[in-house]
């Protein structure tokens, strides 16, 4: 049941770091509940997605300036409980999903501020945990394909790493757009990526993708390294090599007559709304992994560090009632 505006607590639990470093630096503590400024909303967080970028930020390895102390997390879903000035697209009571801000912080909390232009109404067909698993990876897939790779109906696209979080959405979005989809994956993941819509699956351990993928319109690189370098050879003249991992060789791009670029995801309400529409229309699946509680956040980050086995699917932190004890 939604809380009335007057019931917003003065303090909220949040998973924070006061010093950069390992998971042992994360402290779940009580902090003042923030108030939304212009262009912001206050969200009662129901769930927060976990991504590798959370570990980079915690460790002090973000490409962005991250003032300390900070609350970790960016992907979130929840209920709008307060609206700041200059916000007209959301009202108290709206169920939303998206990310918090451009620094990718503040979501691991019971109450969090989100930029209004980085959230959208949650897909009706998903619960809060499923919705929190989507934003960064799905928007990365969408922008790589359509905003940067210019993939459209009738194109052929090669997606490296199709079984990963971004790759799985890229396969599904490309297929719904009418593209022919080739993907690289391990033999163990071949059946899975076919269920997502891949037309051709290349076992990267036993096959060379250059021998199978020919004259593709776009390559979505989610692997980098030698795989990225070799990908120039399979593109048509005028094709696009789009990487979410590392900057491609511009001399090679000139040599092969293609456009090659690296991009950082820019989560927007427009793209989130388009993704929500596709999800509610059917045919787009999510893959949620284990669901943890806020007090388990150190364990979650030990998984990110490789200190615990990595489960399949997107890790999500579900928020317990505000009375959950901090430790």
C-alpha cells in the first residue's frame, strides 16, 4: 500500500561508502531522506538493479568524479512519493523505473532521488524486481542498435556476447525491428540465444565468426579486444561497428570504409518509454537472477569482485520495509 506524502520518514536506510575500496567498505546506515529539487522526484524504492559499474564506483574506478560519501546503485523501480519543481510528467503514486542520475549513484536505498528525464512509467506487465533489472542494460542495447548502429528492417547485425545482459536485449530488439540477427555465444548458451530470436549462433570457442558472418550492416561489440579488431572484416562498406566496451581503431575503420565508435549509455525517459511499450506488447523477456536484501549488499559486491560464484541473470536488491535493521 502506498504511503501518503505526510508519511515519508525523516531518515532512510542506504548502502553507502565513505572510502573507496572493497565490499567491506559498504555500510548500510541511516541518512536523512532527501528532498527533490527542480527536475527531480523522490522515489520510494522497491528494487534496485546491480551492475558491474556499481563495483567500479565503489572501488574508485569510475570514469566520473564521485564525491564521498556516496550511496551506491543506479537502476531502480519504485513509487513516486514527492515531485520537485518543473516536473510535469510524473505525479505522486506513479510506478516508475529507470536510473537515478548521470553519476549512477543513490539507488541502494529505501528512498532515492531520481532525475525526471531518466525515468519512465514502469511496464505494466512486470513487477518491481523485473523492472529494476532492465534500465541500463536494455537502454545500452537499444542505443547501440538504433541510435548509433542505425539498424533497421532488413539489415543484418552481428552481436558479440549475445547471452550477456546487454546482448540478450540487443538480440530481441534487433529481431523485433526486422533485422537478421547473428550472435556469438558459447555452446552452452546456444539454445538460450535462439529462444531470444537469434537466426545464426556462432560458437566462439570452436568457430571463427569471420567464416560465417559476411557483409553485415552493423556489429554490436560487447566483448572488445581481438574480437573487436577482427570484426572490421565482416562489415559492409559504410557499415557500423559500435562498441560498449572500448574505442575501436579509427585507422582500421578508414581502411575498411566503415564507421566505428565507442559509446557510453545515456538513459533517457524517451528510450525507457519505448522499451516499456515493447515489453508490454509482448515478446521481450527479462532474465532476473538472485534477489537479495539491502543488508546483503556486501555479499552482492563480493559476487561482482569474483569472490563468490557468479549466478546467471541480473542481480537485484529488493527493499524490505523501512524498519529493516542496518548492520
